[in-house]
């Protein structure tokens, strides 16, 4: 993580955490009343450079739900209306801001994945995504494919890894805000403006672009070309 990215994370993370604190406390009280159990829980996730981290969340599922499960496997039909609302608004994710302040997480980056036995992914994709800090939001998280699993649409994270820059981060944060306020739309790779990739840092991965290619439907795909000769392009949720 560059010094500039860390400075942005720390400054914005502290402000956002202070703003979110009363919201988290109020939602925690509501969830305690609904489920009659601790409103907080943690999961183990895979962080930057493969390091394990404890991932705090607000509990929006009853204790009978599995501790780890992909969101595509969950049935939310019987959830109380308040719990569904918190999940839809992603309020249950706000405790993660603590990890941004401590440096274990970034504001922007690939979503920290669950352990491989719960959320397996391709080897090359798994290696690529942890070469950058994992984030609270990211290109996949604001994409039209966010309802699935990142491993099934890896090109978002791979594009971010190859073209990451502070301008790219700020664009993703802006799009996240617009989407949260229902003023913006979910994006595809074609929606990423060229200016956010200009001056991107070099990919630190150790493979070559011609090893694997990412392919998608022509109307939804931007070619994952490396930003420099050293930049790689690789092919490859939960309670």
C-alpha cells in the first residue's frame, strides 16, 4: 500500500467511522431486540498478501444460520423486515471501518474472501487479488455482477489490480456513494473512464499477460490489457 493510499484511507476512514458510529449503535440495538443475541460477530477472511483477518459485521441472520455461507446459498425469505433492510443498505458492513483505521483493510480493493473451503477460487485469480489491499468497496462491489460471486466474474478485480491508482480509488468511492444514495447505476468495465487509469501503478504480480485471458460477452467486456509491459492480466458472500 502506498503512503498516499494509506493517508487517504486513514483520513476518510476516521471521518466515516465517526459518522457511522451512532448508526451502528442504533442498528446493533435493533438487531439485539430482533434476534435476542449479540448483534456483532466476526468471520475469518483472506486479506492483503494472504494474511488472515477477523472481519467484524452486524448480525442480520439468526444464530441458526451457518457461520460461513455464500450469499447465493442463503434464503432470506423468513428474515424480519428490519434485517432485510440493513442487508440491502449494507449497514451490516459498517463495522469494517475499524479495520480501515488499523490498516488491515483499505477503503477500496477486492472484497476480502472467505476461506477456500467455503469460497474457493481459481489459483491465478486468488494470487492476483491479494497482491493489493482488500477493500470495503471496489470495482466488483459496484458492478452489475455484484449479486453473484467474484470468482465467477474475476475481470473486475483483475482490471483493478492491473490499473489501480488513487484516481481509480476516488472514482470507485464516488460511484459507491452515488449508488448508496440511489443516484447512480451499477457499472460494467465499459463504464470505467480512461482518465482514472492514467498513471496507474505497475502490477506487482509475477506472471505474464499471455498465460491466461479473461473473456466475457462483447457488450459487457473491456479487454484486460496491462498498463505497462510488467502489468499482468489473468483470468481466472455471506451472512
